[in-house]
C-alpha cells in the first residue's frame, strides 16, 4: 500500500471522528458535558468504548511482537488474568465509593479523607503518570506512521507528532467525555474487527481453516502460557498475576481516565454492569491478540520475513506493520491501519480529556465554581486542553530521542513508579480508619517511595542476585508509601465514614 493511500485513509478516518464530534457537541459543549457527559451515558456504550481505551497501540503491536521471544511467548496472558481480577476488585470496592461521594474527580476522596496537600499530591501523581504513559503509547503508533508514511514525504518526526495531537484536539476539545464515549465506540469496533479480520487474512494466505490455525498455534514454539519454573524471573506466574492485579487497581481504579467514563453512567448498578462486561471482553480480545502474534511468526517463517531492524536493533513491535503493509493485500493493510489507529487514538483522546478534567477540577476548582459553564470558564478549559496537548508533544519528542527499550517494558515501568504512591494513599485511606496523616509531609513520602524503588531496581543484581524484579515493583512502591504514611500518621479526630 502506497504512502499516499495510507495518508488518505488517515485523513478520512479523522474526518469521520471530527464530524461525529460536531454532531454530538452541537447542542452542548459546556463543562458539565465535557467532564461528566451529563451523567447520562449508556453503560453498554461505555463498556464497549473502554476496550479501545484499555487496549492501546502497545497491545496491538508490541504484544503480538513479544510472542516470538522464546522466553515470553503467551506469558502476557498471565498478566491479563491478573488484570481481570483487578477489574473485579475495582468494580466491587472503588466504584461504589466514588458513586456514594458523587465525585467528578476521583481524587476528591483523598481531599476528604487525608487533606488538601494529600489531595493535590494524588492529582499530581495522576497528571505525571498519565501524561508520560499516554505519550509513550502514542509514540508507538506515530513511530509506525513516520516509518511507513511521513518519511516518504520527508516530514520531520516532530511535525508528525504535532499533526496527530492537533487532530485529536480537534474532535475532543468541545464535547470532551460525551464525544469520546461515541467516538471510542466506533474506534473499538474498528479495533476488534481488525483483530478478527487479521487472523482471517493470515489464515487464508496460509490455507488454514479455524481448526488448522488452532492446531498450528498450539503446536508452535510460541504458545506457552504459564511459567512456574523459576520464581526468580519476571515471567513467573504469581509475579505476573499479582502485578496484573495491582497495576490494574492503580492504573484503572485510581486513574481518572477510565474511572471518568464509569462515573458518567446514571447509577452504580449501570457502572458495575459496564465493568463486568468490559472485563469479559478484555480477556477474550487479548487471547486473540496473542493468537495474532503466533500466526504472524508462523507466516514470517513460512515466507522468509525477518523482524525489522532499527539502528541495528531488532524491533519485534514492527513485525505486524511490516507484514500487514508490505506482504499482505490492500484490504488487510487497511484493516491493520484502522485497528492500529483506533487502538492508539482511542487511548490518547480519553487521556487528554481526563488530564484536562483533573487539572480543571483538582487545581482550578471548577466544580466548586458557582457556574462552571460560564463562557470564560469554558474558555479556560480550552486553554488547559491545549496545554496538555503541547505537554504530550514535548514528552513524545524527548522519548523518541532517548528510548532504547521495548515500549511495553518502559510503559509498565513508568506505571510502577508513578502509580505506586496512589496505591499507598488509597490503601491508607481505605484500611486505616482510626488515623489520618500529617498532611504537609505526604508529598515527601510520595517522592521517597518511587526513588527508593528506582534504587532497588537499578541495583537489583547486587541486592538480590538472580532475582529479577518485574511487575511486583508497583506493590513494593505502594507498600513503602503505605508504611511512610503510617510513620507520619496521627489519631483521627473522628472516625472516617469513607
């Protein structure tokens, strides 16, 4: 498929999203619409759209790419099982709390439970973690677009990033959450369709029927799921399960992004129906992503296709686009591009909206303003939205100059460092009912914990020998924060009701 054809497809795709945005936000583009979608979202649309938010371009490209590593194979599914358990915990423990308190920003709980400084600290952690994490996810798809489209036109990487963020801003800045619930539903449809159609086209090119494909994956060297052999390694079953649970609690249940969508449902029952449905679909779709990875490597071996190399380093996350764009027909290429674009931009548009919401509510206090829908206040929200778009641009450009690790590994490392303190804060608030904290010392504790974890991670070989610290780093980070909060705690003047 030629670069001009790919570019045309992208233009048409974003034209459709902008058209939907204009229709959805035509009647109202005020702050209540942007922040909460008027508390009138349909749970089934939220559940379906959340798949596109949770499954980013990283899952779409890097997870299938990892399957070819003999030390990894289907080990990611262990993490997915942990995620499913984490989703259920969030559904039963955190969602009812947020609905009881009628929150717009979930960090309002920390304000009422621990104090204003703790509240600002929690919101700041989210802003840092979500900005970096979303920027890394967007970087991956922009890297692919740069390699296969924009390099052809000699357009610099920074300009590609700027164009991508400008397009996202164009369809999110007015309707915010209300627009995203509709556009993410459409993008999730493209994402899921692309997964199944990719499997269909690869199987067709290899003369496989469904049973043949299943047997080929099962008998291949890529299908090992459970790793119980060595607890020292990061792939060990219980490490992956526990990491999946706590990363999910932190990056979903304690993250304004996905929770904001849940809080736009009419009531707690609909929000919980949404989460249970989402969890089931999330598990199933990841099985198919891993299957795509195995089939890609079988196809590559049969046709003599090598893993692409960038700066003399093999990049497994480029195998999927390499095969889809250069070795399959035009229809599979279009399907792949729609899926990749949908996966990544559904994540980024949601993140930008959540970042804007958190800053406007947690730092500018727009929910406490007598009339948050006044034109001047809405205009301020627009400037905040622009500000986070530019901040993400800077982070992506910096990351492009220094990144030398797999994107999946890097994103989860960032999540472990930034979201660990949130685990500690909420853990203390929820489970230590008879104490509160000396509020002014909370930022120090939340800075020391990830710094200590970074030291441990860097020096793990000298400290632990062959033990490899994996996803459990976020648990350690949360525990250190929790213990630090206990050290600066004091008896509560009244028993907390939250």
